[in-house]
C-alpha cells in the first residue's frame, strides 16, 4: 500500500522568510496530493492540492511542486506570517479510497 | 459554506463501554470517512463508506469498530468495548467524488477512555 514520508517533523522560520516541507510517496499510481493545515485543537483544513498531471500550483503565498519521477512533492510558503504557525500534513491519494497522510510538520513562525 | 458536523465534541467513557460517534456529512457528498488522530500524531485512516457499504478499511478498523448510515443524513462510528488506547480525536470526513476529491473534515470528537 501507499506510504507517505514527511520531513521535517518540526520547522522554525523567522517571520517573513520562506518555509519548505517535503514529502515522498511510494505508490506510483497515486494521482492526487493535498496539503492540510491543522491549527491546535482544530480540524485539518485543505490549503492546496495538486494532481499528477501538473508539476506546480500556486495560490498567493503557498505553492506546491510535484516530481512524479522522483515521487516527491513539496509545500512552499513564502513571506511567512504568525498565523502560518500550525501543523501541516501532506497526503497522497492512491487509486483506492484512502488518503494516506504524512506524520505532519509542526511549523513555528518566529517573531 | 456547507460543513461536516460531528457530535459530541467530547466523549468520556469507561473502558469496556460502547460509544457511538455521530457525523452529518455534507449533503451532496457521496463518500464518507472516519479518521483517527492520537494526540500529537498523524491522522490515520480507519474506514471509507460508499453506496451504503464499507469500501475500504484499515488494519486499525477491527471487529471492535462498525459504521452505519442509519438514515439519509447521519453517518456513525460505533466502538464496542472501548480500550484505553482508543482515546483519540476521531474525525469524520466526506467528499463529493472518489479519487482526487478533496476531503472535508468535521471538527472532530475527542474520545477519552478512562
């Protein structure tokens, strides 16, 4: 089955700097890769997603890149702000029903 | 914007008791899911449900667990004979379609087994 590895587990960046979170997946049939942001005590919320037919997608300060050959995808947050502090989960969606999540990255934005 | 709703927000139960966690998925969604998140850990898949039957389940979803869609709106997770290690946040989610459809999560039910 699908296996998703996510790095780093914790990331601290200065406010205004960029943050990059990386994930790898194992099932080459996976075709959909969402990213979720989870604030403390709240539900995971979809922030951006990418499908396997594109290599990059951007939404304001957030971008995701996908390298299908290498089976890895990354989340990029530019000009980080205090409200970006949260846990971020990558996920991969193989052809069956279950999205598989990474273990999460706790992002701290330092003042 | 329509939301997935879950009740209760917090459930405390004694070991060995049965609990039912309730969810109301988004009305036009067709796929329903339960996920579990032990404190500080990743979100783990439990089960997916489509067309009134389980379509996929994980190794976590053993005979202790069952799901039901008793009417046109509710989707429930039953845990029989709860164990201490069942303590976690349980998230219901729904999606409009299958592969490649975003999941919409509820706010979760925090289950505490004592």
